[in-house]
């Protein structure tokens, strides 16, 4: 029987604690889709929750009868042809020999879906990995439109380097099409506390992190959600080994040191 940890860093939508910032980002994604506005962008540092948010939104939209939702979790394509072929396959179009053929058939399909009052949404996580040519292809998708609606809705999620690229002269045309931007920031202390309590409530376990301990977790993780969960997970393992119910601050410090891959001598040097 598979076991689950309360503090897993896997991007399970069920485990996502929706902060005000994440709720706002979801609203913007829904708005873009429902009003057929085209391009939404979610940016942020590593570990702030972009992937969890994208998977949450994808699962929500994919459950709707009037939406076809496509998720590309890691766009490791070696060419723009491979990229558009993956998109075409996701909507069950046959393989073609060129990018242009794929574009024509994709536009025809999107037009048919629009006439049937169905939205097609393309989520691309780790979008900073897209080449300039692939981002230009995304821009071309957004040219599929009627007088008042985009035929495909695109959500790009990426690290802040994507923002820097979008600000360049080459990307000006794509940048100008962004209608719903979101930049995710680290959690506040109160959001961190509520996130951990949400996990404990979901798994029906007592919260093993007293107030002072959780404050230390927040300090060490600098509010980065993934790092908060990593520290809590290792700390949770340690208190189970020690057979104690709550994690003291010292356990959190040890967990953090372990995650830095420090040996005992390095830990002692840091302490001095």
C-alpha cells in the first residue's frame, strides 16, 4: 500500500493551500479562459508554487465539459516542429510534415471548437525553457482569433528569467499580448502557518510544529513554499525516529542542515 507524507513537495492540486495571491492568480486564469482573452503569464522564483497552481487550474478546467485543457509540464523540445507536434497530438490531430501544416489544421480545429462554444487552453510549465522560436510560435497561436475572441487560451508559467526575455525587443509582440500577468511572491509567516495546518488537517494528524518552531522554519525557508515543506518533511521524519510528538527548534535546525548536505563538522563550524 502506497504511503503519503503530509509535507510532500509533489504538485498535487488537492494539497495546494490557496493563499490570497494564488486565488487572485486563479481568477486571472479563469477570466482569460472565460472571456477568450488569450495569454496569461505566471512568474516567480523557484519553489513559490507555480507548478502546483498550474496543475490546480488545469485539473479544474479539464473537468469542465466546455473546455479542452492541455498541460505541457516540461517543454524539452529540440525544435519548434516538435513543440507544435506535441500540441497537435494533445488535441488528437494527425502528424504532419511541417510546422505550417500543423498550424493550418490547428487553426481549423480551434475554429470548430469555438463554434461549438468550447474553449481550448494550453498550459506550459517551465516556460523559460522555450526557445525564442517556440515563443514566437506561441505568439502565432494567439493570432488565431475572431473579431472579439482568441481561439486558444495560453497560460505560461516560468521563472523570472522568462520575464527578462519577454522584455526584450525580440519578444515585444508576445509581451504586448499578455492580458493577465501574475508574479508570485514568497509566503508570509501567517500564510506559512496556515499552509502547514491545512496539510495536517487534510491528513488528519496533529500539527507537530509549535509556533516558535514554525517561525524558525519560515526564517530558514525565507517563505519559499517548497523549502518550507522540505524542512517540515525532514523534521517530521526525525521526530518519528525520536518518538516525540512535536518538533523543537533544534530538530528544525538539524533538518535544515541535513538538507544543505552538511556533515557534522560543517554543522559545528556554522554553529561556531
